[in-house]
C-alpha cells in the first residue's frame, strides 16, 4: 500500500466518521439515515453522466450490495438509537476488518503478510477497546441492545465490503461503480422507513426531513466521497488492508464524540487509540 493510497483512505475515514456523527446528533436516527442516503441519487447522477455506466459484469454485485445495505441502515439506526457514538461506532467498524480479511482470503484468494495480519488484528483490538470502554450511556439508551445492533452490523459491513470489492474490480471504473451504487442505495431504506411511519406519521416525517436538508447534504457528500475513495483504493491494494485502514475512522469518531457530542474520553479509550495507531503502522509497512 503506497503512501498516497494510505492518505486517501485516512481522509475517507475522517469523512465516514463525520457523517456518522451527523446521524448520531439527530433526533430521529432512522429518518436522517434515510435522508442522507436517498439524496445520494441526486449527488451520484452527475458522476454517471461523466463516467458512463460500469461494466455489466459488476451489476449483479451492485444489486446484491443494494439489498445488503438496507440491513446495514436498519442496524446502524438501531445502534445509534440505543448507544452513543463512542460505543456503537467502534464496535461496528472494529469487528468488520478481521471478518473481511478472512472472507477475502476465502473468496478472493488475497493473502496478507504476517505483519499485515498483525496490523488488521491490532486495529480490531484497538477499535473494540475504544468501543467497549465504560461510560457509554445515554438517556433512554440500552447498552446491550446497542451492542447487539453494532455486532450484527459488523457482519453486514464485512459482507458488503467483500461484495463491493469484487464488484468494483469487475466494473472497469471505480467512480462509475460507486455512482450507480449510490443511485439505488438509499431508496429502499427510505421506502421502508416511510412505510413504517404509516399514513398518519408520514406528514411529520416529511416536515422533519425538509428541515434537515441542509445538514443531510453534508452527510450525503461525505458518505459518497468516503466510500468512493475506499472502493478506488480496493482496486490498488488488498480489500482486507483497505477495510482495516478505513476503520481508523474510530479515532476521528472518538474525537468528534468527545469535542462535539460531549462523550467521555478516558484511559481505556486512550489505550485503544494507541493500539489502532500501531495497527495502522503495521499495515503500512506490511
């Protein structure tokens, strides 16, 4: 993994933590999640006008990823409903890289060096140390439910990462692949959320989303750029390495959670941060 690719993925990690913080700060997590990703349709169309459609060989992966992402958004909003950013985000993101590494070895035949495996394991351990530290509570929250949603989402993240890693390599153009993915990505979840609100709840939901448009656009652009960079990086480095490096977003999430959302940052989270940094260094030189 070259220096420019490492820096690009680290920037993607910052963007990813930022749009997750926007959802966490919202009063209605499901509606904000649906709004941010349904706006991807508008943001991604100009990309497709410039790039054209990806190769037809990647379309089955796109369809599969779209379905998987519905489960991702359900689990994401559930995790943030019951736990704070400093708990749910690291557990979701920290468990996934090891699952991706094992899956990519089995499905894609990618073999990592011993140092790279150590880096993946180090990032996972550090991220989970951050997420499982004490003091992650919120009014009306439930730690057990938050962990359940977060761990389920880690499996979902690993699944769509491998699917999209295969798809972007078959697409011939990473920008075209991520553009078409974002055209369809958020609409099924938006439809599901609105259906759950029922006829009586939909007017209020529409008013809420209208009031959140200016903030949601920031989340949409951050999400699109973050995943686009990650998928581009997967065409230039092993999927498992990119997935693990991207999860350094927990460092940014911890900082955002402490400074913006007023969450605690204690000794255990400091130790977790140091372990993550060590894992990143092992990945860079592995």
